[in-house]
């Protein structure tokens, strides 16, 4: 695999991570932009997130994203701040 293929593969996986995040937010009634901004206040305009939001489906369409999967994927990309914000939302949901 050459370097261009590695870069494309990483970008594709990153896009899937962002889509999983946006879909998880949709499924639970959260605003993905608000959660992302809470985690990364210095990065207000995330184009990948904007694209992913348009690709999500209504939660009634059964695009379920398990909490654990989302946290694992975010962690694998080093998005610890966002994983923390999501974990707090999960705790609040379980109360």
C-alpha cells in the first residue's frame, strides 16, 4: 500500500467516525455541533461534521450506534475530549 492509499484509507475511516458520531447524536436527540463545540471550542467549523450531519438518517430508520462502539472509535482516533463529553451525556441519560 503506497502513501496515497494510506492517506485515503485514513480519511475514509475518519469520515466514518464522524458519521457514527453524528448518527449517535441524532439517535439520542443531541445536537452534534453543540457536543463537538463543547469538546473542541477552538474548532468551530468542522466541514466533515457538516457533511456527516446531512448523511444521518432519522432514528426511526434503525441506524443504531451502540454507545461502546462510538467510544471505541473516538478513542482510536484520539478524540478523548469528545469521548468525555459523550460519556457525560450517557451518564445523564441513565439517571
